[in-house]
């Protein structure tokens, strides 16, 4: 993977020849001259080389690397972050993934997966829109997903799974195949336990849990297979030859300048979503995508791979989709965007959610319950077509002293609090002192504080909030929420002063849409044609375009990461 003699032979002459050939090919293939001329020129000299070059060392990149290396390919991964501080979404995650029982009915499993991916096999649904490859995607899921536990335990026999009653089985029991596919969902651990409230980042291996354990297995697995990882080297542009094949990558070099990396067989883009790209959030998300949304994963997922793929003609698919609900965020900014926090306190007793006027609008437990928690954002981005505002952006989490003193608003073991991106104390009081959580001695005082919050735009009506709290407390006394159907077990009143409020924004762990790709995980043009030698996997090109079952993203990191790595490794080197 070091510089080779043949690299140095790629002289200025061949560079110019390459450029001329691009223009010629453009005329033949009908690519516009401007577009062709905008292509990254073939470098005169390649600084690094491998068979398969992978962009981004998260779950999908690691799985692609492992599979390609197992098939004899020399693999190089370019990673944007420094090694000592590598914190990607995979590592920050809950470590939950699917591994259907291998003794389940495979045809049923395929149907269930297809329903989640596109809904095309559900007669009463309208979405879908990937009929050309949803069958192949589902076939791949049915083949690979039941191997997931084995795949991880082969990499590290000390790795253990753990079950969660809240996520067991098929989350969509009415979907075709759900009954017979023996769906199973697992968490990740070395300890035998999985607590989302205990941070295990950088702890010794046998103390790791959740995403920290999951990513450890993959990262070490890749290293043991001889995969070379080059850190602090973000990929910037893809290099195509005159046949449109992707033959390399230009990356920013640590310390300045650029590095040209030749990919003899193929390139796999696994750079994660666009959670921290202001421009892409503006372009793709419903409503105010910059200030009105938040994500609680890695600030380094800035949509780079989407931009790079688009520059070589990739099409996009369901880019506005996100595995999202409503979450809180704080004014600590990364790339100019507020940092989000996983917010499991929503839907708990002694708390309600109201819109900017002070009215409840949904059964709050749906925000955090599976599977509705992956779609709840759609309730929050509702647009008032008469007033021309988003009355639920942000929404407001209003709670009392009982909740504040007994439940930590966020998880301290995973996500931004677990990985030191946002400071948070177990008793929530740090956030009160910082002014992130508003505090008041009465509901009227809380209403006034919300009204003075710039994001409320003076919409809060104290009387409406007082009425909402009183109505909710009456439902608690009756043991039944007749208006919204809030889960009876969570009906405990908001009554003990002081009271608190936090803004809640549409958002969650990650975006789910991006680069269009088929079942072989080849990146596709808008016309649906594969861009030669270019593959993708992970949340940047999620297969889960219709609905989402918790654990789906890590599952696809393994399933489609492996497929992308396998297919790239199987190519003959370009000449
Ligand atoms: C807190 C949290 C909890 C979650 N829990 C779960 C769960 O339990 N189960 C589940 O299935 N899903 C979960 N998810 C979602 C899931 O973790 C992600 O969708 C998944 O890990 C994405 O993997 P990935 O490899 O696509 O991206 P990532 O793991 O984010 O990796 C992308 C990598 O690309 C690098 N990169 C970015 N740009 C460049 C560039 N230009 N050049 C080189 N490298 C670049 C990044 O630094 C990063 O290392 C959770 C997410 C979060 C944030």
C-alpha cells in the first residue's frame, strides 16, 4: 500500500491524455462537457494504493473491510477522525441489531425485510419506490442477517449478546412473513449486561457494552485481518477514468495538502449520514432543517460521501428520511448545529409534551416506544397551512420535580452524553444551572420562560399550558387519557414544584437516506445505472426506506457492508 514505481509513471502526459479521453468519452456517452470537465483529473502520482479503498471507519466500513480482506483483497480505509478520538455513530450506538433465528422460514424473512425496506408487498401501503432492487435487498437480508451473531463471535469469541424485552421479535407483526420468520434482536456486550447509563468508552475490553462493544469487535476484527486504516485523512473527491470507472480517491492529508489513493478494484463509501451538514439539512429535511432539527450522534457525519458520490453522477434516494422522533438539544454547536441528546425521559410519568402554544398533541409514550419512535418526527413537522408556521417545532417537554429527581433525562452511557460530547449530570442539575433546562416555581412561570425563549417566538399561552397540565393531571386521576390514549402506566401527574421545561426538536440518531444503490450495493446514477467500481453501505445508503425497526441500522452495516466489500473485492483490477 505504499507508493509504487508505476504510480510515479503516471506522468503529466498521461494526466493530459486522461483528461482528453474524458472529453472524448463524454461526447460518446452524452455526458455534458462541463460535467466531464469538472471531473477530478487522474493524478500524476498516486501516494497510496490498495485493491479496495473504503471511505469511513464506522460499522459499515469495518464490515466491508473485513469481508474484502477475507477474500484476499488488500484493503485501505481512509478515516476522517484521529485514531485516539474516533467516535462514530456505530460506537456511540446502543449496539442493538437483528439476527433472525437461522431456523426461521427464509421466504418469510425475505417478505418481512421487503416490507420494511419498501412496503411493496403490502397491498394497502403506498410507499415503496425501489421495486427494481427491493427483492434483491430482501434476499440479501434473508441470507446474511441470520449469520450476524456468528459473524461477530467468529471475530471475537468473547463477545456476548444480550436480549431486550422491549425490542424482541418482529416490530411489525402485521407485515407479511412476520409470524414465521423468527425475528430476533440482540444487544452487544462483553460483560454479559447492557446498560445504556454506564459509559464504557475506552474501558478495558471485558468491561465494554453497547455500541462500544459492537464497534470494538469490528475494529479489532478489521485490524487482525490486515486492514490498513489511515486516520485524519478525510476523503474529498473520487477519481474516475475515461470509462467512468472510479479508480481512486483524493483525500486531505494530515498536516496539509492532499493524498492520492489508487483503488485497483473499487471504492466503498461508508462515511455515514449528513446529520451535521447544514447545507444538506437545509436541502433535505422537512421544515427548518438547521435550527429546527437535532441529532445525537457523531458531529463528523457531515454528508461528505453524498457530495462525493453526487459529483460523479450518483442519484439519490429518500434522502429526507431519518430514524427520528423528537429529542432535546443544547446550544453547544458542532459545525454550527446544536448538539442533540437521546431523550428517554419523554413519555415517562410526571411529564407531558406540548406545542409552542402550550397544547398537548399526542400520546407522549409514542415518542420513545418502539417502533413509533422512529417515525414520531412526522407528527412534529406538521405545518399549519393557515398560520404558515410549524407549531410543534420545537415542542416542549414539561416535567416536575419528581421526574427531575428520579430519572436522568438522557442516557449517560451512550450517545453524546456517554461519549463526552455534551456534559450532563445524573440528577440533571448541571443542565438546570447552565440554563439549558428552564425552571419555574409554577406552571405559569414555566410558561413565561418558554415564551421568552427565542425559539418559541412568543407563541406560548400561559392559560393553555395550565389547562394542558390540569387536563393531563385529571386523566392521571381517572387512570385514562381519553384525548390521546397515553399509556396508563405512565399516567402520573405533573404536580410537584419546581417545574421544568426543555425544547424538543425533530431528530434522533441519524439520517437514513442518501446515495441510490442496488442490492449489490453498487452506487447508481439517476438513471439507475451502476457507476463502475463504486459501492456503498451503512446509513448513507440505508435500505430501510419505508419503515424502521430498532437495530436496523447496525444490521445493515453488517449485511450490506459485507456485500459491498465482497463485491468490490471480486472485481478484476482496472488497467
Ligand atoms: C446514540 C445512537 C444510538 C444508536 N443506536 C442504534 C442501535 O442500537 N442499533 C442500530 O441499529 N442503530 C443504532 N443507531 C444508528 C447506527 O448507530 C448508525 O446508523 C450506524 O452505526 C451507522 O454506521 P455507518 O458505518 O454508516 O456510519 P458511522 O458509524 O457513523 O461511521 C461513519 C464514519 O465515516 C467517517 N467519515 C465521515 N466523513 C468522512 C470522510 N470524508 N472521509 C473519511 N471518513 C469519513 C466518520 O468519521 C465515521 O467514522 C444509533 C445511533 C446513535 C447516534
